[in-house]
C-alpha cells in the first residue's frame, strides 16, 4: 500500500481514534462510518453516517472495525467491494460466546465447561451437568461484565434467568483462577505474526481497571501456551490485524475465556511501553506493511483506565513517566473516558507510581 492509503473504520469511538493517531504517522488517512453518532474521532478523519455507506466504501482502500458488535451483514456488504480486516468469519465467531468457545475447543485450547440454554428448564438441567458455582452470560452483546450473573446456589437460578434471560444464554463452569491474563498478537495476510507479552488484568465491577505488562512470574511454558493458542486461532480464521485473547491462569495451566477481534483495552499500555504499539501494528497489518517489534521498550509498564470521571488528570501530567490519553468523551458512570500509561525500570517504582494515581 502506498502513502495516503485510506483506512476505513466502522465505529468512531476511542479505538478508532487511537488507530487514526497511530496510522496517521505512517501517512495513512482515515474515514469513519458510524450508525449512531458517538464520535470521538471526528477531528481525525472524514465521518460518514448511515445513509452514506456507499460513499464511505468508495472513499477507502481497506476497512476495519472497532467493535465486535459490528453487524456481520454490514461487513459482508462491504467485503464485496473492499477488503475488510479482520474478516467476517472472525467477527462472526467472536460475536457469540458459544461459537468462540467451540472454536477454542476444536483447536485444543482449554475453556470452562459450557452449555447453551434457551429456557429456565434448560438452565436448570445445565446446572445439574455443570455444577455450581457457575457463570451465566448472554451469548452475544455482553461487555464489561454486563449481561452476566454468578450462580452460587440453586436459589440463584430463577432470579438470574429472569434478570438476564428470556433469550439465549450460556452457562459456564466457574473457573477458579489465580489471576487474569491476556495476550495480543498481530498477523498479516502473509501469515507472519508478532506477539505482545502476556499481561495481567485487574477488573473492578466487571470493567478493566489496571493492566501490568509483562505479568509477573511469567514462565516460558505460560508464554508458549498463550502464543500457541492465539496463533492457532489466527491461522484457523485466516486472521489479519490485532487479536486479543483473555485467559485465566489456573493451577492446571491457562484457560481461555474470550477473544476480541480488534485492538484491545489490555493492549493500551503498548502506546508507551512497546517498540510498536497495537494500534500501529493493526494499521501495518491492514496496509500490508512489515509488522513492528511487539516487545517491550521499557522493563515494566502499566495502564490505568479512567472510568466515569477523569479525576485530577492535569496533576498526573506532572508524574514522571506517566502518559495521559483522553478520548474526549462526556463523563458518565462506568464509561471509559481515557487511560494513563506508566512506565518504570522496575516493578517497585511502577507500583509506587500506580499508587500515586489509584488511591
Ligand atoms: N467462567 C468464569 N469463571 C470465573 N470467572 C469468570 C468466568 N467468566 C467470566 N468471569 C469473570 O467475569 C469477567 C467478565 O467476563 P467476560 O467473559 O470476560 O465478559 P466481558 O465480555 O464482559 O468481558 C472476567 O474478566 C472474569 O473476571
Ligand atoms: Mg472479558
């Protein structure tokens, strides 16, 4: 691809915005297509709305998306005229927790036991097979822990069904994990892959709050298991771009939870801690450019999400090795408004910098 290639992004939220910030450095241009106006990216490229889809397709060289809830039919429609990366198959698979776990299992990747249920009676039967505790989730559209319930006793079954049910749900066995990890990788059409280090993620109220890169006490065995898993998924799906895989670290090894067919919040640290950040590598993959080194540029890094309100972000600007990334979104409870990346030469210093920000 040449300088001045236009990357089309379906969606214009913070992920599209950060893709544009990175891709612009490589001389790419951006256009955004959004259904429902929600743009934070409007200053970074042309904005197209629902009735302008064909004009959007005409304007771009390659298309990507920032949400796994992007309609597959939309991607199919665009794919007839312009390449969409990742492809519709990857999107279709990632949109449904049952489909993605079925794929993981077929590839020999460990998952929690799971069953799809469509009624209270089916849920009651599934609990008999899977046992308690268990986690009940919507098969589609869940994010940030929404559309989920933990079932601890049989008394929880009916109320959980009423609260999130009356639709297709998935019941998963409860995984007792020591910590939550994720791995992110980028793949090109040619099939070459780069891996970011395994990171540790801490969630608060179901929303990612903190990522530490790399995770502590990584062994070669853990890294190899995670890399082999994500690589096999990418190969199977003929995947192009950034893919994220969320993992539970258990005494019996890694258990895959879910994947995201897009740049991922647990990779935001890479903007300030990796040689090439995830947004740039996604753009490079789309443009067929050589992938950049996904290794760390600093010994340790962290990402803290700013959720609901920005706090005293101007003071954070004074902290050494802190980078403030704001999305220009209106404050609202539970909404991701920005993040802070921290880097350090050792974990102790990193922890003290984190404590300056997270009380
Ligand atoms: N089967 C499970 N066992 C134990 N904890 C789980 C399980 N599934 C999800 N969780 C917890 O709930 C969080 C959100 O679930 P996840 O499947 O990642 O949904 P979301 O799409 O909302 O991120 C996970 O990060 C993890 O902390
Ligand atoms: Mg998740």
